[in-house]
C-alpha cells in the first residue's frame, strides 16, 4: 500500500492548502467592503477637482502654473500603482501590461521613461525593465495615507517643473465591480487638450480669483495632484481585495476538486489491493 500512503499524503497536503486559501478568501472579503467604501467616498471629490482643474486649463488667468505649461523634454513620467502582495489573480499583470504598452508607444516617439513606484510588484517590474525609478512607496498597508504618497510623487512633479519630463501619467487599476477591474493609464500633467477632452470641459471658462490667481491656482493644482494620486491608490486597494477574494475562492474550489479526484484514485488503489489479496487467498485455498 505504498501508493495508497503516498496518495493519502497528497490529500492531506491539498486539504491544508484549501484551509489556507479559504481563510485568505474570508480575510479579503472582510477587507473588501472597507476598501470599497473608502474608494467610493473619495470619488466625488476627485471627479470634481478633476473637472475644475480641466476647466482651469482652458481658462486664461494672468498667472500660468508650471503644471499647465507644455515643455519639449525627451522623457515621460509614470506613477505606477500596484499591490505589495500577490495572490490577486491577473490584477498586477494587467496594469503592468498597460504601462509597458504606453512606454513602447512613447519610446517610438523618442521619449524615455522615469517612474515612481507605489507598491512592491510595480517596483520589481520597473527595476527588471531598466526604467529609472525616482522614488518609491511600499508597504502601505490596507489604508492609503496621503502623507506617505505625496513625498515620493513630489520627486516626479519637481522633475516636470524642472523641464526634465514632458508629461506625467498615473497608471492604476480602476474598480468597476467585484468581478471586474480595469487597468488605466491617465495623463495627470500637463493640463492640456488631452485632459480637457477626457473630462468634457465645454465652452469658455474663467474664474474670479480670491485673494489672487497665484495663491488659488497653486493650492488648487496641489490638491488636484494629491486627490488623483490618493484616488488611484484607493481604487487599486479596492480592486486588490476584490481580485484576491475571487482568486482565493477559485483556488479553494480547485483544491476541493483535486481532493475529490485524489480520493477516487485512492479508493480505486485500495480496492485493487484488497481484490488482489482475496484472489491470492482463494488461489491458495484451491491449491490445498
């Protein structure tokens, strides 16, 4: 029964794996609701400030912020938002594939790449790809904190203001529903025609600035960047927990199927051994 003992060992091993994946599924399900609530609460503010900033780009204030100016640098900047942990299906693969495609498109135009990595998976990918990583934010936990995000992102913004890069893109996974998450690459800077077209700013826009255009625009565009980066991370975290729950449920179901198949093989092997022993006993009795 050496084969039977080996199969019993495999069954025990798969049962232990099933317990782990089931526990991870339940943990992800409990975290998913909080992550989704946090993400949905931040959406109205980020959408509103996105529209205001897009309208501001079409206005004609006496002060033009550097974020609104287009330069001719030979590089583009990317804020790549991924997860710190794996076991969440194809979530990271999809967003990194979108980043790679965008980089190739811009490289065909002669533009290099500089990046800020938010999340361990994106950091590892960028290092393997040979992309220059200006800064990183990893081990963020289950709750995004703006003070941990804006510091690393500021290095990319400073590079844009200094004229070292000509655009900043934020790359993240947008939460659609529990079963669907969409990888996106959106232009953050400059506030150009592409951003205006994306956010449907129509007609002529202008504002009255109090106390003055310089103070208002500086503060507004800082809030604009902070809000969009925070929203991207919140969307990514909600997507991560949803994808992990679905992936772990699929793994648990697959483990159950494997256990059933192994038990069937074990029973067949055991029955074959019993039948062989009975045949030997009957043959021995007949010989006597």
